[in-house]
C-alpha cells in the first residue's frame, strides 16, 4: 500500500494556521474541528506543523500567558515528510523512528495532505478486511478437483 492510497481513503482536507496566530487560536481550532494537527502556513508555503505534542509543551513553557504565545514559537519547524509514492512500511518506520504521529505528504513543493498514525492504522485494517473477504470468497468457491482418470 502506498501513501497516496492512504490519502485517497482519508481525503485531502487540510487544516492550517499562520505562525502569527496565538496558541489560543490553535487550541480553539483543533478543539472545534476535533483534529490533532495544524499545518502552519506562511505566504502559501508550509513552514511547520503544530500537533498536540508541541502545543502541550508550549503551554507548559508559557505558563499563564499561553493564550498570547504565538504558533511560531511552538510549531515543529522541519517535520519529517512523506512522499505519495512511499510504501506504507517506510511510512510506519518514519513514524516510529521520529516519534512523529502526523506526517505531511509532499510532492516536491506541494503539500498534498497530512497522514496520522490513526490514518495508517485505519487503512491497514481496511486493506486486511478486503484481503480476508477475497480469501474467504476464493475458499468458498474453491474449484472441485477433477477425479483422476485411470
């Protein structure tokens, strides 16, 4: 399975925020949309990624003034990215190796979407379900062996 296939299952809706927005804006957006990451975009280009992990670390660091803190100070500046033609095994390796639960999918300079650990798990379950149905159908319709003619 390829990353592009996971994106096709998930969809390519992107949620973004600018680096000048506040952490309060990010918290509100992520809570309202029930999402775990925001792509940080400046002048039409991805400049970072803000996930719950970075957000929580920034909240702890900023203390009581967290609402005014800027996304630019909390975001992951150079997230590991996936390519659409990458195999899912390589994607899983990147997720585990870099402990990054959300990976932007880039094709050259174009952001195609963001894939989460959850998206990978769901796609793998769907693929396994499809394979199981195919195998069961094959077994159910197993061709009868021809009797050997003597």
